[in-house]
């Protein structure tokens, strides 16, 4: 397994006999090590050799989708997937095609019959509701009419003459025989009842009477949905009113049902409807049981059918990428294969020939090509997350240096510089260990690649390393939830008056114990023995803590940034040496190293020297006046502390000259040398073409994939020169902007430390100082919520994104082309995952 450079690839030609083509491609799909090139890319899909087989598989795929939909509607569980192979597969595929056809036809008939029966059942159910509810309307009216005919009740009825039902019945009894009232009964959704009544009133000019009663949720016969409905009865006079009412009912999707006026006919119809409902209910139950049995049998084998059809479809799609030699009955294909897998592929082809019982085996031979091979890294589960970060920026060009290798260390470390805290690192470590130890359980669940938990699970090893480095950097910062620790011993600072007094807490609570601590400060007990690891705990919560930590972290950010960029430039040297590009080494790598290190590399040297010697030199002043007044280090004697070593002024002049010389070296020589080399190749090619030399003619044809404007025998000097000029300007300006960009390490580290300190001092300590049980619990809850929500989630995400930017921009742009394409082999494993 090679990670620093992609696997070596070879373009192979396959000559496959037609009779064993299917078995051969199936065996290669099970191996999953070949990426086939589409030799029929410009050919229409319907005119390809195996278009009919693809159409056949698509039809079976559609049928399986229909059956899956019916199984999901019924709520039945799916069975487990199976793997088919051998001659059994061919028989099963043919049988499956006919079985799916019969099963689809049967299910369609069952669904259609079930829908018709359910519609009839719902219609009869609504009719029953209409008969019961509308019948009560008429029964009530009859009882009122009988009461009016009774002389003893006339007086009481006169008191209710304002009832809307009474005038209607009186009108019906008093009006001439030639004029009779008609009525329409049915059901309507409750939410449409108001507009329905208003439109009826306007259309008939008030010559109607509507009676309605809500009957609750009822299944609609048309849609099958449960709707809140009401039974209505509309009384009208005249045929014109009837036609208007019927049109309005149809417009409002109000179902109309027959309702006899005769009471005996109503009872007879009600009994008939009740009987039919019982019959339909029995028929529907029997149909559901039958359909459930059919679907249960299909559900047990559905995943296996689905996998088989997808495998066959992928096989025929791959076969359509091969060209057909009709005369020799051979399929010709081209595929990329890793060099280390060639023996395994040959073994599989041999076994496939034996299995297919063919006299001619597949020819597997290398091909010469100038096309750029795909990029493939055989990554482990630990390394795949880091590789994914780089692939998100761009796929590495074939065999160029892989940034993921160095990023395995630099990425989590840069994150930790911005997020360093022992306590926060331990919390992150526990979360990462939970995902790592539960990876089998979590991996078996469908977390989803786009979900937050799915993305974190995919990067569990990245989080693990980030947490480890966070704890390490937290030890350097000496921070544990914004508290100083004494893991590596007590402070080395003591009272200037009495070296036995060293506890800063005692001195804070008793100022008379060491008055000089509040005037001139503490002193080191032994200047040659600083604190062994990280910041001395005595700096915590002092007036000089922030200036001290800012100075350290800012200088450390510059040191890390320049080192990081030098690593990127060194990777470009590794690429140039591997590809034999000596010209780029002389005209790019060397001047780039000189320019970067003569400026910011020199600044890093001064920082380390200042730390080692305890100098009080102003490095800002030194670097600025290095450009404004070359050679003048001590400001003509006004700032002698800036003179850190003998000969510093002369060295700065040399470095400045080296910087100015390196820029034209990066810009001018390479385009002119490339033009001269192209002219020489073109001259040799023309001479060889005259002499009949095929190799020389190939030189004339060119690489076909040359860089810097070379495309075959074409060479655009202007394009090459502009490209080199852009590259030079980008590097010169980037040396400044990229170095400044690394100051984000200092800024985010400061923000993280100060936020943590605010939550600790202003929230947690305030609750503890209240000496109240409820106050302490509340303060701890608020502190924990702020720590998890703000620091562990928001701050960690911010630090992650900034570390990502430093990796993608500041590191990768020094050497990484990212113009490759990923190796995507034909494999059944991807079919099973889908």
C-alpha cells in the first residue's frame, strides 16, 4: 500500500470472446480492480450492442420498484439480500423476468379490484349515512306536521312559528297541487359547506332550504382519504333550480345519492345497503389477506431480486463500453488496472474462461498510451478521512506527492494550536473513542453521508488525532478549562525578597507577604531552569498574562507558518525529482526557497535567537528597516538593542539582494528555455519524418499532454510566459499573505482561551462565590452548556475550518496540482452499497 504517491496504473487491452463476455465481466466485477474506458461514448444509447438487454433489466427494475412500493404500503418487512452466481444465475434471471411479469400483473389486478371494492364500500357507507341522517330530517318534519294537525297542540305550535322548518312544511301543505318541492341529498366536506350554502342561496335567489349535519371523518370514495364530512339535504322548487343545484354540487365535489320519499322504500334501501356493506367488507378482507400473502412471499426475495437486476444492469452497461469485432466475434475493451493487481486479474480471467467452458481465453495485454492514468490510493479506515479532506480540494495528479500524508500530522496539530486545552481535549477524546470503539455498531447503521453524525463518524480518526494534539498543546498552554495546572510541578517564579515564598495564591490574599510581587513582579529562582513544559502557572490571572501569551503565540504562529510553507515547497522538489523536471527545480524551487527564507525565514531565525539569548530587540523594527534602510540595524546608534549579532547588517543586505534576484529567476528563464526545447524537438521530428523514422515522427507529434502551453506540436510562448508571470506574482504576494494568514493560529487561540476564561470566571466562579446550592447548580449547568455549545461545537468547528483553509491554500498551493481524476473501478460492491 503506497500512500505518498498513487498506485502505479497500466492501461490494458482485453480481447474477450463473445460467448464468454458476460461471465468474464461478471468475474471482473466481483474482483473490482478495473476501470473500463467507454469506447462507444459517441454512440447513441439505443444503438449499442447490448441495448436490448439494458432495456430488459430496466423493465425488471421498474417492476421491482412497483412491488417494493406495494410492500411498503402493506408494512411488511423486507428479506435479506443474496448473491447469485454461476449457471443458476442465468436460469434465475430468465425465471425472474417471467415471475416479475406475472407478479406485477397479479398485483395490478388485485390493486385495481381493491380500489373498486373500496370505492363501492365507501360510496355505500356514505349512502347509509345519508339514509340515516336525511331520514331523520323527514321523520322530524313528519312529527312536526302531525303535531300541527292535533288541535291540542296548535296553540303551542303557534309559539314556534318562527322555526324555519315549519313554514316549509306549511308551504308544502298549502301550495297548489301543481307545484311540489324536490330535494337533493348527499355528502360534502365540512370545510366546503359554508361556500356551498352561500352559492346555492345566490344561484336560487333564496328559493331553497339547506339542512346539514356533520357525520365526522369519512373515507372519500374518490381519493380514499379520511375527510370531515357532513350530510346535506337541499329542498328546492322547479326544474331550473334543480339543474343549478346539481351543477353546484358537482363543482364542490359534493356526492349526491338517491333518497326515496316513501318511508317504506327508505327502510328497504337501508337494509339492502347494510347487507351489501357486510358482503363488501368480507370480500375486502379476503382480498387483503390474499394480497398480503402474495406480497409477503415476494418481500422475502425482493432484496435478492433487486441486487441481481442491478448487477446484471451494471454488467450490460460495462459490456456496452466495449467495441465489437463482428468478424472475429471478439469484444475489445480498454481498462486501467493497478500494477499490483495485474496478476490477480489474469487469474480471474483464466478462471472465468474455465467456468464458461470456452476454448479461447481472454487476451489481457498492456497498451501504450499518453493519456494520464487515474489516481488511486489504497487507503485504510484510519487514513481515509485525511484523504477525503484532500480529495475535497482536488484529486491529485497521477503519481504526484500526496498532501494527505503530511496533513495526517499537520492538520490536527494546527487545529490543536487554535483549540489547545487539556479539558476540552479530554472531552473530544472521549467522544472520538466512543465512535472508534463503536464503529462496527455505528457502521451497520444508515447514518447518511450528509448528516452531521455521519460526517463525524467518517472522520472519527481525524477527531481522535485532533483530541490527542489538543491535550498536548493544552499542556504547553497549561490550560485545563481555563485553569492553570501543576502537572509538571509548581511554579519556578518566587518572591524577590524571599525565595521560599512562591505560592501566587497566598501572595494574592496577603499582599504584605511579598510587596514586591505587586510592584516589580516575581523573579525566576534560577534563570537557567525555566518551567519544564509549557507556560509557568504563575502567569495565570496576572496583569501581564495576556501580553506574555500573545507575544509567545504570535511568534509561534509565524514559526509554524513558515515551517509549513517550507514543507509545501519541499514537496514540489519531490515532485520535480520524480517527474524529472530539472528545469522547474532550478527556476522555481531554488528561487522560491531563497525568497521565502531570506525574508520570513530570517524573521524566524531572529525569533528563535531572541528567545535563546533573552534579547530585547524590536523585531518589527528590525524587519521593516531591513527594507527601508538596508544595513542599518541599530538606527545609527539610537537602538543598539536591535544589534543581535555581529555582521547582522551585512547579512541582511545579502538576504535582501538574494530576494530581489530570485524574482526574475522565477519569471524569465523557464519560458525561454521551454521555447528552445520545443524548437529542438520540432527540428528533430521533421528530420526524422524525412528519414522515415517513426520514433522521430512521434517526437514531432509531441506529448499530447504537455504542460505550460504545449499541446502536441503547438507551443504558445505568450501563454507560457503569462502563466509563469502569474505563478511568480502569486508566490511573491502569497509569501506575505500566507505568512499573515498563519496569524489566525494566534487569533483563534487567544479567542478560545479568553472565552474559556470568561465562562470560568464570570459564570462558574460567580456561582461558587454565592455559596448557595441552587446558585452553584445553576452556574454549573450554564457553564457546562456554554462549554459544550460554544466551545466544543462552535469553536471546534471554527478551528477545524481554519485548519482546513491552511491545509488547502497555504500548503497545497505550493506544490499540489490537483488536476487528476479518481480511479473508479467496475465493482459489484458499489452496487450492493447502493
